């Protein structure tokens, strides 16, 4: 699968088969995280691999009932929680390098996209989940003070691949030379 095919073909998957994910596939997915770009190569990510049914169920309890990805957490054999170490990305000698503060969210986003694309090339499904009670999840997973949970995704074999939600036309978001209002 070439890169554009993977980028365009990846979908958010919310229905999973119970089939296990081979360890080798999980390793490839983690390798994709490993090679994500990050602020000054700081690699602030931490990934928690959850297979335990009780922990998955507890984490599912941190999602609001209306989150369409709720059932996928229990269905998929693996739940991956992406966390970031605070005060590293976007900092130099402990000082913020830009007015944007901590770049943790950005770096974890890049890692997540690498993860999702690598999974897709292996026939595995993912869905980025950002709408949940982060504090509650951090308590469940025993996250230390200097780390925060950013997002999570189930990992498993999709039952089906839905249609792609419509994208904006390139002309709607690309400007040349200066921003046009
Ligand atoms: C930062 C972020 C947070 C998201 N949070 C959720 C979520 O909480 N629940 C959910 O079902 N989908 C979530 N999504 C998935 C988006 O709804 C999905 O990517 C978007 O509709 C485009 O569909 P596609 O991924 O199939 O291209 C999230 C995506 C991103 C990037």
C-alpha cells in the first residue's frame, strides 16, 4: 500500500471483530510511534497497551454515553492509551520556547497519526478518541503527575470499513502567499 493510499483509505473504525492482534503487528504499530517526529526529538510519548477486560471496561466508563466510539473500546482486543510527559516538548532548559506553551498535544497527535496509518496498512482498525474524562482515566491507569493522558484508540480487526466523511476542497483551506479572508 503506498502512502497516499494509506492516508486516504484509513477510516475511523468503531466496530471490531474479537480476533486477537498478533504481537508482531503490535510491534510494527509501536515502531511507527517510535519514528514519529517530535519537538527537538524529545519523544515525550508513553503508550499504555491495555488488554485486561476489567481495565478496558473501567476506561470505557470514562467516556460519555454519547461517544460513538464507546462500544469499540470493549469490542477491540487492545486499547492503546497515548500519554505525554509534560514540560518537555516545546521547552529548552526548562523554559517555554514559544508562546504556544507545551507542544505535547502536537507531538502525541503526530505519534497517533503514525500509529493509525501503520495499523491501517496491516489491516487493523483504529479510531482516535479524545472525548472522555481524562482525569478519571489517569486515576484508573495510575498516571503520574508529570504525565497526562491525551487520547486513546482501540486496535483490532474491523468488521467493515465505512464510507469516508466528506472532506473540504483543497481550495477551501489553501491560500497562496497570504491568508485570504
Ligand atoms: C483529536 C480527535 C479526537 C477524536 N475523538 C473522537 C471521539 O471521542 N469519538 C469518536 O467516535 N471519534 C473521534 N474522533 C474521530 C473523528 O470523528 C474522525 O477522525 C472524523 O470524523 C473523520 O473520519 P475518518 O477518521 O474516518 O476519516 C476523533 C478524531 C480526532 C482527530
